[in-house]
C-alpha cells in the first residue's frame, strides 16, 4: 500500500513538473501552452516555449515577496490568523509543510523544466543557428535566475542541467552543494552575456521587456555579491555602469507607473496586464485589510488583503525630505473597537484599474539604482570605501537627501548601504536576500534587534537554523535518503 501511494505521489509530481502554463508574458495575443509531449520544431514553437518561461516567473516572484518582506523587518500582517501560512512567516516559524514553500519549489522547477526543454531540443529543430543561440541565452538567464532564488532560499538543491524525461533519473538526483549551484548559475550567465550581439538589429529593436546583456550582467553581479566574490562583483557591475547607458529616473514615482513600464531605470521586470490571470497580485495584497476608497475606480467595499503592511519603525527611518516617503501612505481602520493606523506602499497602486484584482503594476527584478548600490557595496567590501561614496550618493541625491558624511569606516559604510537599500527597495522583494548577503550573523542581529511587529503581539526572533528555509516536506518524503532536509526542521 505504501508503494502504491508513493507512485500516486510521483504521478502527481510529474504533472506539476511537466504541465505547461497558459499565461504569456510578452505576447498576450498568442497564448503559449507548453505541452511536454509536443514536438518542437519551428521558431514559433520555441518562442511559445520561451513565453511560458517568462510567464512562469510570476509564480516565483509572488512567493519572493513573502520570503523577503514578510519574513523581514519590513512588513507584517494586519489580520491575525494563527493557522494561515503567511502568519508562520510573520512570526518566524515556517513549517516544512508550508504551502508557500511548496508553491515556490514547484514554480521554480517548472521554470527549470521549461528552460531545459528549450535548451535541449532546439539544436535538432529547424530554427536557424543565430536564433537558436538567442533563445538559449534567454532560457539560460531564466534558469540561472531561478536557481539563484532556490539557492538563496534553500541552499544547495537538486540540479537538472538538461531535459529529463525518465522518472527514475528525476527522483534519484540528490542536492548539489551550494558551490556547485553557484558555478552552474555563473556558467549560464557567462554564456548569456552576449545576447545583444547574438540578436540581429531587428531582434534587438523588438526585444523590449526580454532579457538583454545588461540584465545578464547585473544579475551576474548580484550573484557574485551574494557569493562573497566581491572582486568579480565589482568588475561586472562597474562594466554595467560604464557601458549600459542607463540612468536614474528623476521622478521616483515614474519607476512604478503602471502606464509606463520599461522606463529608463528598469533593467528587467515581470510584466503584468489588466487582464484576468495576467494581473499583478501585489496591489491587493499590499493594501490594508478593510481599507476603502484607495483605488479611485474600484467600487469594491474592501481594497486590500493586508498581507504586506509596512512596519511603523521602517516608516520612521525616512526623513521628511526623502522623496521616497511619498511612496508610503496610511489609512485608519477600526479593528476590535480601536482605530489603528496602517501604512502601505504605493509602488503597486495601479490607479487606472477598475478592479483591485486587475493591476498592470510590474514586479521589478533589476533596476539601475540596484546596480549603483551593489557596486558601492562591492567597492566597500574590497576596501575601496572612499570610492563607494559616489554611487551611494547618486541614489541619495535622487531621493533629495544629499551626500553621506565623509570619513566612514568599512563597517559604517556597510550599515549605510544596508539602510539605503531598505529605504530604496522597500516592498520590492529584496530585504531578506540583502541582509543574508552580509552574512547570517548580520541578518540575525538586524532582525532580532528590530523585533518586528506581528499582529499576534508576539515577539518574533530568528533562530540559528533559519539561515535557510525548510525544503517542502512532500519532496523530502518522495525522495527518502536522497533529498535531505535542512538542519533544524
């Protein structure tokens, strides 16, 4: 009986692993359903497969907000439900059977499967060699980004570097080491760096929103920074600044304008539309529960779900002259007979929507301010603290703050960059990753000192085992003795 149940689970996993996605990212008029059994031959076939790769990113980033914002000192739930999955993240007590963990794992390995299908099958197709290289570049970027997210959440994970159709092989792949996953990510990104020159002039002209060389290099710089390879991070990020032609948007609000995607600061983003199944979830999720009247064209009695409300202590970190403070607003809500002020981010407010569930606000993965602050970080970590001032001050000056005081030590600059990143990327799914890149001791001290508020009124603290999140319990059970759970879970 146990064997029968195990194989039922394997069949279920296979459906999750190989089933396609009917959403598209860049070509809404041409929905791409990625069927595992389909024979891919034409350029249109592989473009459809890549569209599914882009679309599947939505299911990754929706969970990244939970890991990075709710699990950090940035946000809290404004409705208490001790049985909800988000509550466990808010109170730093994530179980192995977390639905968020399971959903994230599944979304990532779907993306890897899709990317591997493109990479493995295109060589025998009728697609011309030049276009083959471009499609492989795009697939490798998406695969690298996906493994990078898995690595930052779980540590070493099973590595699938090619399409696998044999179940025995799928279920006998153990976890690779963190170093091995890092090497694989870096290899993919190095291969994809030439994507702009691999495309024709016409292809580059129509590639808006797709992966480009700047996105590849910026992500590679972030990978090196997370890995602690500050010399290589400094080199690649300096190259982006010198050669990309990017600049900061003078109007900070324009970065998040749902009617102006792909503005000059955006390097790579997940694009959403005001269409069912393709809209941004964060408009609704980031507004306080029971809030009303925030979205002017929405007649619903309740505008929000209250999953990512900003911690008051974070709001207090913004100086009154900081232009980024205009991206935070508040509303008073009566709960339990008391009037409580809740703060929320305006970054995901699509004021043009007529439904709180139909938002065209994008989720930004990489933008130029991130490159500048990462470069400042890399310079500081390589003992070039004086050189780091220029790049952090570019971000501060745009915010209206002026330059940092001179004479900072390396540790003081590290703290200043961490604070600047918190203010600059608030509600952009970055905080936990940013703190972890500075070492677990730094993350633990920062979050435990902040003692983030949770609606349960309990004191939430980070434990030693929470350097990594738990692997999904179902996956560990399916691969006994092969997929080993992270310590402490």
